[in-house]
């Protein structure tokens, strides 16, 4: 039975204060095309190619790696913005209305965009990739209700299932390219299997007494279950307040002490300055590089593709918990 988590679905504060160290990795992946709707006017759109609209950065990257230049790929939520609170723009609505295929994550991960799909043409396929890939997601408790935890891609095996769904749907709208899609899917799947094994091997270098993961987001439940860490849960009651009340700060400090975790891993949507005095009081460090939780990083960052993002998160966890990190280097040339 899936473990229930008490955690915030998403925290919307901006990370400020503590230094953020970006380690630019050298993986040989093709960079994402800058094809978000914010840059839509600068895009070169071919009238002869199907238009595929995807919602999240994760789906954008996966679709790009499979389809490459065979489609007009339009991505809605840009890096750095959170799908759960993202509001569709007029350019998004225009792209949705012109779409030949819409790929979205599902599990209410991008609720405002999902609502906007209702106004698009009824005969256009709208595919929930996440829900088709993983039919029994982890559960968490939010505001007294049990909901599905949508961040399934933090287990690479789930990302492989997402790749399969995307490949199948691309083949339906562009059957003449099915052979190409199958080939790219096989290559991507092999690489992701290597990545999955690399994460296991890299995490195995963490000393047993330090294999405790304390985060600010329940999404990492997929990661710890897949790769064998002792999950100490998430910090409750982290909000977008400028400062914590004395009562809340005391509650957080007491919770941190009970976990006996050596370090706190924050996500990129958390105000790190809220945690700094609590961490000091409890003598627990905050790792300076936040985790990628809701999606990829900016182009050129260490999280610009799915593979790099998983590498970057693993690097942070391993280095924070005293293991040995060696960059992921797939055997397959891209």
C-alpha cells in the first residue's frame, strides 16, 4: 500500500539569501529548443508539420528527444515556473487551439492548463502522459485530503514509461515517422536504464548512517523508494511568509530533531532564509544547491534536460550525505 505523506503540494516562495552553486555538467545531450510560448513569435513554424503542445518542461524534453525536428513542438510552462500554479497566457490559448496533439502530465499537476483544454477542438487528442504511464501513483495527505503525488519522474523507471506513451502518441499523428520515433525511443530508453543504474550505484557510496533524506517537498518519495534511501519526510508548514512565527519555528525545529537527518535538501521554490535560523538552532545544515522538483532548469543549467536534472539532484544528495559523485556518462552517443 502506498505510504501517505503529510506535506505541501508545492511551495511558491522565491529562493533567496543562501548561495546557490550551479554545477554545469558536460553530458552530451542536445539542448532543448527554446520553443516556449513566451518566445512563440520568434519561432520558425513549418506549416507542413503537426503541432504538438506539451505542458511541462519534463514532457517538453522527452518529446523533443523522441520527435526532434519532425514536429512543431510548443511548450507551455517555461523553466523556473511551477505547473501547479501556472496561469495560461493568451499565447498559450492560441497554441492550444491550433494543436494537433496535446500532451499533459495529469494527476492535477497543471490544473489551470487542464481547464483551458476544454475550449480546444473536441477532436484533438488530449493525452495525460503521467496518468497513462503510472496508474497507481504514491499518495500524500494535503489539507486533510489524500491526493495523488504527481512527480512520478523522480523514479527513472516511470520516466521510461512516459517515453513509451509519448512515442505511441507521436506515431499516431505522424505515422510516416514511426520508425524514426521507435529508433529514438529505443536509444533514449537504453540511456535512461543506464541512468537508473548509475543513480543506484552512486547512492550506494553514501555511508549507511547518513542515508537519511529530509526535504521540503513530498515529490522525492518516488526517488527514495526507487533508490533505497531512508526518507525522513518533508518539513511541514513551510509557506511563502516573509518570516515564521515563533510557534511555527519551534515546531519545525522539534520536527527536524526527531528525524536525526544530517542535512536539509530544499527545493527551488522555498525561501531558504526561512530555514536558516532553524537549521542553525538544530545544528542541521541546509545543502546550498536546491533540488529540481517541479521541472527542468534554464537552458545552459545543470538541469536543462531530464537526464541532467536527475544527475544534478543525485549529485546534490550524494555530496550532501557524504558519498562519492562521478558524473553520469552514458555509453550511447547522442
